[in-house]
């Protein structure tokens, strides 16, 4: 056998033994665990804050929309108060005009006049109410009448209403007048102590009003039974 026919042979090399796995210390494992836990908490907290903010914004939006709808629904039933109206004067809503037509004490004046209502043992005077205001108003019914002294203290009882009187509504234009009759008796017709002395003024409440007017009354200086008032006419 010559050298050219010879076959070369290479002996197999032994396989490299596997590397042993890298061992991690317990300390390294704990550190990694803590880091992972922090990441979970941080990312979870951030997500929670985000979703809470979105939910809060959604609730505020719904609340605003409901308030806006309520305001728009009520705008037809209410009017802006002129006192708080910031619009130009020519665009502001004028104040409502009152519909109350009763004459009030602050737009009336009071005076006394002679009366034809006196009779046997009975004296009478007329109380005159004059419309001093700028509007037309109405008086109807019985005025309230009392006797008072200079200090405003009532003397005796208020005047009784005359029986069988017909109540009328009297329309008073500016400067118009309405009258009512007051009847009284002289204290000489009664036993001592029956009448109450010290009256110097008449206090008159217009019908259907709590305000009053006063006028000096030289004709009546004592309250006695039979003190009465008629309706206005």
C-alpha cells in the first residue's frame, strides 16, 4: 500500500463538559423581588389615579350638564331681578306693576267735618279720607276708629260697627274723598264712671289696612257707650 492510497484518520475530540448553572444568592433574589413589587405598586397606583381622575371629570361634567339643563328649563318661568340685572338700562326688565287697588294709609289724609247723622241724644261727625296719592284706589267697608290721648294710648273701646249698614266700594281718583259717620254720646247722659275721659284725638284705620292716621278731635273728649262708625261712602 502506497502513501497516496492511505486514508487520513482524525481521532474524535472529547465534548466540552456543560457549564454549571449560575447560582444566584438569596440576597440578589430578595432585591429583585422588592424591585418587582415596587414596579407593580407604582404602575398600579398610577393607573388608579388616572382612572379616578377620569371618573371625577365625568361626574363633574354630568353635574354641570344637569345644572345647565335646569337653568334653561326655569328661564321661561322666572325673570331676572332688576336690582341684580347687569344689562344696559334699556334692555332691563321693568319691575312688575302692583295690582292691589286698596287705598293705603300712607296715600290718604284725614280730616273731620260736620255730619247730619245726629239724633235725639246722639251726636255725629264725619271722618273724611282724601286720596293724596297719584293713583286711583278703592275704599270699601268699615274703617277702624278709636279714641286716644296725646300719648297715643287708647281711651275706651274701638268704635262698634253700625248695624244694617251696606258696604260699598268707593273709587277715589287723586284728590277724591270718601266719608264715614262716627256717632257718640255726651258723657252727661251716663252715670259717673261709665265714660272714660282723656281723649284728644281720633285714630282711624282705613278699611282693609293696618296703617292708621290721627286727627285732633275737640268735639269728643271722652269715650262713652254707643260709640259707633258707619261704612265709607
